[in-house]
C-alpha cells in the first residue's frame, strides 16, 4: 500500500479541516476555557461530529457509522489537533467505539448512539501518574453472578461528562474492559482541570457491582491492548496536526516579523532550525501514517509501528512547539497568542498512551536489547 | 585557623542565632519570597525579621562596599557566606532587581550622591525597583526604542510605553531607557534615568502569560516628569549603562534555574515513578536524559563560579555573561521538561490544591521565557560570535 | 490471487532458483561489492553470475523501461522485488552510479540515441561511471566551476581539474560539468557532458581520507577531446541536469546508511557489552541513545518509502530529496558513533585481522563525509528553507 | 579556592604549550605514524619531558620530581592534547607515578627514573572492550611466598614499549596493583595499532609468578580507584586541550574560507553553532579544573567531580571534532588536514577511563536514582 492518502482519504481530510476550522477553531476552546464551562466540551459540536460522520468513523455501517478505518480516523484526529478542538472524539469516537465493537449485541447497541454524536463514553485505562499498561491495579473479582470493581483511575478523558464508563480492570485471566454506569454505587468522578483546558477526570471505584455481561469480549488483555494501540496512533495523529499548525503559524511569523530591519525569517540560523524541524515533522508523518495503515491491514503486527509513531510524534512535536514559542519571542509567551496553547496540548498528548520514553523502552525490549 | 576559617565560624554562629527556623528549607510558595519595598508583604513575621537582620549587616548585598550599606565582604568571604546559607537551607533574605541590576550599574556609573541616596535603601529592601527596557515592537532590538524624553530645562517630560516590565505594578521606582535625542542614530541618543512609579502619568497593566498571571506588565508613560539629577551616566550614552547591566541580568537569569536547596531531579522522579530492583529509576529512558541534564547542570554551576572568579581576577570578558545566560536558560528549560515527564498526569493539572494550583505546569511554562527575557538565546549567540569568537560579519 | 501476489510468487520462485547461496547474507567485505565495468572483478564466480542474471532481467534497474534494458516494473512491483530480495538477504547485484544517477538524468534529458546507447550497458553493469562535479575551491558552490570546454566545431577541448570524483581511477566513463560559456554569469554557461576516461589527457590520483584509502580521486583534464554528440540536455543549461541528478544523489546518499540486512544496533551492542538480569543491554545510557536512534531510523525508512510513493503519484516536491539527504546522512553518523561506543576498545583498532583492518573505525570515519558529499547538510537546509518553506532571503 | 589557574600554573601552561608546539607538534605524530615506528613514541622526547620537569610533575621532590599536583599535571595533559603528542606522559607520568608513590621503598626507586624520563611504565587496568572497574577478572592468587597472576588485559597504554608493567588483579580482599617485569614468564604483549596512532597493547598473563612484594600498597581497591580517578581527570584535561585546538583551527577556517563570495564564518547558522560550542567547551573547562583541584585538595571526595569532568569532556569534545570536520567540509575529510586526527584522538580518549555513558551511569547511581 502506498504510504500516502488515497483520494477518498484526501477528500475526508479537506472536509474535516474545513468543518473544524469553521465550527471549532481555537476560539472555541478559549470560549469554553474562559467561561469555565462545566462540561469542557460542547454537546452540540459533538452532535455535529455525528452529522458529519466523524463521530462514527470507526463504527460499522450496520450500526449507523461510516465503517471506515484507522487511517480515516487519524485524518480526523489530525484536523482535531490542528484546531485544538476539545471533543469526545478520542474518548468516544475512537476508544469506546473500538472497545464496544468487540462486545455483545447488547453492548453494541451503544454504537449507533456514538455514531450519532449523542453519547459520550469515557474509557478509564490509566492509573497512577504515567501510562503503564502492564501495571493495572484496579481489580475485577467475581461476585455472585457478576463482578466487583475496585481501584482508582486517572486521566479518564471526558470522565466527568460521560454517559457511559468503560473500565479496565485486572481479572485472574488478564485485563478486561467493563461497562459501568457513571451513576452506579461506589463510583466517584472528580473532574481535573488540565493545563490544556481539555477534559480529564479521576474515577474511583469502591466495591462497584456490575453484571456478568458488563465484561466486553474476553478478559485476556487483547482488547485492552487493541484500545491502547488505537489510542496511541490516534494521539500521534492529533499531535502531528497540532505540531504542523504551530509550525505553520511560526513560518508565517518568520516571514512577517521584522527585527534589525529585516524579516526574522531571513536570519540563517532560524532558517536552518526551521528546515531541520520540517524534516523532523515529515519523517514523523510517515511513521504515523504507517501505524494507521497497519492498524487497518494487519492489527496484530501494528504494535511496534504504533510505538515508533507515538515516540516520534512526541519528539518532533515537542520540538515544534518549543521552537514556535522561542521564535515568536515575548509574544509567544502571552496567552493572547495561540502557540502557548499548542505547547500545552502537546504536553498532555505526550502523556496519553505513553510518552516518548515509554515507547522507546517498549521498542528496545521488543528488539531484544 | 586562617582568616577565612574564622570568618566561617563566626558566620555560622551568627546565622545559627539569627536565621529563624521559619525561613529555612525550600521556598514552599511564592508568598514566601521576600521582595521588600514600600508596601512589602511577608509570609510570616520571621520573614520580615530575616530581611531586617540581613539588611542591617549588609548581607543582602555581601560584596558591596560598607559605606553604601553593603557587606564589604571579599569574594572568598562571600562564597563562605553563601555556602553557610546553603548549609542551613536558608531562604534568600531579599529578592531584588535593585541588588541584582541597578546597584551594580550605580556602583559603576552613578554619582557619589546617587550611590549614597539609593544603595543603602536597596540593601535594606526598602525600595523595590523595576526595569524599563523593552518596548512593543522592539523586542531584542533596543536600537528601535521609541519612548521619548523631552528636555524641559531641569527636567524631562517622558511619553511612551514599555513592555515586559517585571513587577511594575508592585515596584516603587523604575530604571528606564528613554530616547533623549531623537535625531541620533541607533544606540546613540538613549539615556538611562530613574523615577518614582508614583509620579503622575505612570500606569501599569499586568500581562497574562501562558503560565497564567505573571509579574510582567505593560507600563505607560503619559507626560511623566523626570528630574535631571536622576540621570545615570552620561547623557545620550545610556546604552553603555544598559549593556553593563544587561550582562548582570544575563548572569542572573542564567543562574535563576538553580534552586540550590532542590533535590536531585532523579530522586524527585523516583518518588513519583518508583525504582527497579537495582534501585534505579524505573523509566530507563527518562533516567538517561535526567543524568545527562544533571551532569550539564553540575558543570554549569562550576562555570558560574569560574566566571565569577575570573571576573574578580580581572580576567573575565564581559561577553562571558552571554554564555552563562544562554546556557543557563536552555538548561533550565530542559530541567522543567524532564520534571513534567517525571510528574506525568499529576503535573498536568492546572488548578486545585493537589497540584498546588498547577505549580509544576506553571513553572514549566514560565521557564520558556528564560531564553527570551534579558535578550533571547539567539541574541546571546550573536554576542558570543561577535565579541568572543570575532567571526566576520557577526 | 491479485496480480501483485502472483508477481510475488513468481519473483520468489525465480530468486530461489537464480540467487546463488554465495551472494546471500550480509556483505562481509568490500571485495564482495559488485561494481561491474570493463575491468570488473568479482569475489566469486557466483557474484558474476548474479550480476549477469539480474542484469539480463533488467532487475538491476527494476523501474526503467524494458526498451532500454530495464525491468519495466511498476513501483508496487519494485517494492515487492525489494522485499523479496531482503527476505533472502540477497546482496545487491550491482552498485552503480550509472543506475543511481546518470540513468535517471538520461531518461529525463537524453536523446533517444543516447538512451539506446548508454542505458542497456548500465543495466548489465558493463560500463562503470563516475561523476565530475566538485572542483578544488568550489566545494558546495558549483557556480564557481572552472573546468573549461573550448569549442572546436564538432568537439570540445576540455581543461581543468575535478575533486571528490568517486572511483575515478576505476571508472570507464565520466559524466561531467564543464564551462562552455566563460562569459555567462553563475550557473549559466555550464554544460553536462559524457566522455571515456581512457581519452588521452585524463589522469586520476586517489585521495587519502581520514578513514584511510578512499574511492575519491583528484581528476585532471589536459586537452581532453569530447564529442559534441555526448552533450546531455541543452548547451549551457547543464545546471538543470545537474540539479535533477543531485536530487537523485541526495536520496541515495541519504539511504546509503541503511544496510537492510543489518541486525538492530541494540543487539550488536549487547553482543559486545552483555545484558543485565532483565535482558537489557548492560549500559543503560548507551541503550537509551541507541533506542532513540533506532526509532528515528525506523521512521526515516518509512519517510524514504513515502517520498518515493509521493514521487510516483506526482505529488513530491523535488526539494524533498534534500530533506532525506540531510536526515539520512546525519542519522548514519549517529549510528556509527553509537557503534563505536558499543565496540569500545575493540572498535579502535586500525589494522590487523581481529578488527578486519579496522573496519569499524574506518566505517565510522567514512560516515563523516555523508553530510558533506552531494551537497553539505547546510546546503540541504538552505534548499529546504528556500524551496519548501519559502522563507525570505533563503 | 578560585576556579582559575594560579600565576605559577599559568606559567607552567605557557611553558608546556611552548615546548610541545616546538618539540612535538602534530608533525611529530605523523612522522611516527607514517614511518610505522615500532615504538610509537620517541624516547628522546620522553627524556626531554624529564628535563622539562614534566615527566616527574607528580613525583615528590624527594624522588627527583617536581612534587606538583593534579592541576599542574592537567595543565601538561592539556598541552599534550593540543598537540596530539604521543608520549608516555599518561601511562608513566600520571598512572605509574601515582601508583608507585603508594609503594614500598623498593618500589619507589622507580620514581626518579620516571622523573628523569628514562623509564616507561605501563599500567594494565582494563579488560574486555570497555572500562569497567567493577568487573576486573584478572586474578592474583597466593602462590608460595608470592602471587600468581592470570588474565587478559586490553588497552594497556604503551604496553609494548614498557620497561615495567603494573597490573590490576583481583585478590580475596579486592583489586590490587602488582609490579610485573615485561619479560617475565607467562607475560605476552601484543601491540595493537590504534585509530589515533597512539600506543596501546594487549597483555596476557598466564600463570605469571611474582614475589610477595610485587603488590603495591594494600589490595583493598583504594589505590586502583585512585589511579582510575587520576587517569579520568587527566584524560579529560587532554580532551579539552585537543578539542580547543580543533576548535581554534575551525574558527580560523571560518574566517578564511570563502564560499558564495563570503567568508563562511559570516553565515549565521555556523556562527550560532560555533557560539554554542564555545559555551559547551567553557563549561567543560570549569568542570575539569574543579576535578583536578579536588584531586589535590580532597581526593576522597573527588570521585563525582571526576565523573562530571570526564562525561562533559566526552560530550563537548565529540561535538567539537564533529563540528570541526563538518565545517571544514571536504578538506576536513582528508588525511592532509589535522582535524581528522583530533577526531580520532578524541574517540580513543572517550574510551579511556570510562566514556560519557559510563560516568553518567555512575553519577546517577551515586545520586540515588
């Protein structure tokens, strides 16, 4: 498969960029942040995601979705990144949609709701302060006909506005994913206000009782890993979008801003740094697209490619936002300019589904050293 | 016992008796910082006492001459004092642009009268100063300065606007670059003047940064009267004063990242991420980067010391301050990137008690200004290329 | 079964039958490299056979048209062929500046006659080519070209000197930039010509590099006769041909570091340094740097593939070759720095069998030229800034 | 103590630089290399080191030396580095002189010979392919009245021209240093020709018998560590000298070489890289001087400072020689120019007494993480 977008994918890219630049430019994030919006996302916008076919990009057509693949979802994630759009696309459109497809018929009835942008589902995976999929300590123990869940989850995207929770918990067999009603007894949800003004929450589960059929698919860890792989690749795509937008703003600033009587973009030292950054970003784009393609064509083999993509996205987008602020100088430090918002979002994305260090470690082990 | 050993013993005894327990240990919040000034606030009465005691001894400016209120210490004695303060984890008795920046400029360029008038109250932390250099649109290029001072015989009338004036809203006086000769080219025609921020026509407006509320302000001058006796140095040669002072500022910003009471970053990371069986930080890739940064930081501290010693021996090139400023601020940015990685999800919180109102994230974002303020890293590299390397066309 | 699957099956079967065991597995020494040419030498008869079989099929230039001796494969088929060659660890059947550089230029700029004459013998490895661009004192700045071609009606007389001509002492023919109009400014007035290295007046002298003996030569032209029929492209517009061809060279040098049969560097390091209880390379700091490099290398391989695919789809900007050249050569330097660290004392030996005549050290030093030859990294960054970023004054 | 050279030390610096620039400029190394000199060092030059007081800089005055300290030895090492001088200064003047001072009266009788530049002593510490002082496998076992040594040593500086060997071997107590005659039975010495054309050898010890009094001082590992600390600091000093010389040549080239009608030093991208490198080198110099001063004033506490110095020297001098070659362009790749020789020497120095990775690891452990 050529490592470029198909014509259909390019059309989707244009549609997603166009729609989001119109409906949810960065001003949208600022408005939610500055009004201290209690939801932190707009349900109306999420409904529009449904209408555009974005919310259900990964939902099979039989369940009212677009039935497309990871590449198409990545194209949307990238547009989300470019505009720093706060939305349940990642939590619900990617993670929950991926998880629920593996579920029972009963569980799959949530899929049309997701595709329509009517339902927000939060997937509670991480614990502690870093993404460590091998160290899930939340437990699911058999209790009567069902399960009992105990543990504390962190960085639950959209946790405080979720209509449905999906919780990763350790069973005797391995890590399984369980559907939990946010209002169930023993569930506590605390919104955490984040540096990037996107949504996250801490979720505590104390003796939460769920039915036997709350388990999605098998509890062998396979679905959990698959959800993490989709999450990692999608966040990498979002990061490339955000990094590229910050880069474009910086290039524009280099062309416009005058100092010592010349456009600062004429200074060769800045030219070389900008050119180096261009190379870093292009190389990352190839890695991200490859990971997305493999998730579609050979998901079993996609793991290392996702790690390469996420590690590269972390490295190159960090450089992009650092250079963006530095090259903007003083104004880059003000809240008024957007480059700082890109820096904040990239920092959060680094932590989601494992940072550069995590994936480097993972790849080193996979490579046998 | 050598003189220096005697001095150490005496200093230790005096500090034991005079440094209150409340001002020992890491600075826990911004409130604890002692800035002094007319409207000074103190976290505790002990903080006030600490400033008074140190100020009286001149140890807030240990190497300044005694006649201007300073400590009159030699460089070696000052090092002993610093190490004794470190030993008991004493918090700084005074943070002061007066001590760091204006004072050295006055000592070098001020009249006897100016020194007598301004230095002692700086040492005692009675007057808080701010700096008025940058202007909107001028950035690192001070030659483009627009604020104008019109000659009215015994005084000037100043009109214009400054930006990035730290703590302008809290300062009592300002040291300021103004254009006194609009015809002169570039760096000529600029003068270095002092005036009271309560003078009619001065207004300030704080700037919100990506890290949140900030000490930076926009400052506006609308027909502000400035007495001619408050000119420092030669008329129209303010650039010389500013350059001298920028070098001091650079060293200071370069060293700013150094909280000497801070624990090694690797240990901080181990607190949050744990260690493996062999006692190593349980994130090998992060650990490697931390170790690299800590080595550079250790060497940088020594370079700071070395440039100080060269300075004292009359062997330092003024542009070495640019080297320290450049390296120190880049290092501090690296340090905070690593702190964020070590903190993980916890360090991303922006409000609330658990994160102490997002202190990790805000500090991280704040460091991004280190390589911009006081002359960008690019400007420092230009200065090194020109004055130390003497490269053509630099 | 799709066409591509059929092609894969057929290719696999053909390779199984035709790729001798002697040419499988990593290239163990320079002698094994197959360069072809009039005076070709082969490590074994199997190497000769391998070139003949692949050349006959046109698979030494898989994507060239069949009419000129090429393989006539589509890009997708060529990828399948490459992956099948990798699968059996086949050594390259031909290393050739003719295939990598001259061929693409002839396909784009050559006359039908030139294509018919030169391309098939390039594919079969019968004529070995070298490149004459750089001159002493001109370096990356080809505009300063001094080698002059004087018009003598149906031929030119060429005088001048080239440097960095790889394998000039072993090549049969040269493609060469000469100044055909001494009055024209800068890049104008230069032409792209071909001639036989056995023409009277051509002499070569190898250059000793820091890595030891090298393929590079100084090449001297003393009244060398060049037929006008061997002009490629338009007279005085040789720069267009050279630019096109440089882009190809850049991609090639960028990718050169990639020995696709090579084991992961981390495993190589573990061989020499051992592993800890957890199976991790027993040098955590080196391990972290290796992992970072391997990630960049993996992503770079994909970027190479992606630019190829964009090219095929007509969506690649020619300057993207500069990006690949820049990144690939810097990456290869990093790889060899890490290989030296992994090899330790053993990798420092310069002669003798144990170190295979210092092969690690010599390879390491050789990589330092990657970011100089074919346009320095700085030139590539300039090109990116100008043509891709459109920065002012670039 | 101020972190600058004293007046006396500055005078010594001038003397050492002047003498070596005259008596052993880089042409000296080239001559030995190109003539394939079997010794690889000039014994005459070593005698001159003796006459100048350099060979015995660390030897006490009572034994005919200069009785100076690590800072002074470092000043000489730096001058050696600037001129890429092949000489037994490191092996004999630093390592052997440090070791033998802790020895018996009998052993100290070698010191005047060293100070006079008449004796070459090689100290065999390392094994395998990296400096790993915790993994010495050469053994010294009690045998009759004496010891029996077995093992294989690598990277023995000046091993094939040594009049005396000093060998680190593990005893029941710890690692001890033993004097061994190069001609003793069971000793095999193989010269290894190195990339930097400096001297090294492999030494194999097979059942080598030595007297009881061959052990220098105690076998508790203390002297071994001290010798390694001196070696590390001195190599760091040599590296700063070599890096600085390469840097100066590069600055000169930047000022002279014209391209596109301008001196290449006018290009801002190169200016910034040169300025960055300046900062790196200056910061390293402070670290190296501190390590040398501590070896003199508080040797017990010098360990971490030596590691900082050696790690920094490795990092900054590698950058210096890489930039030197790159900024010289094609000619920097030719054997004719000196920058390549600096690159080769720096690579070898990286490996001597632990590279940047080794010391970073050591410091991380010492810092408790």
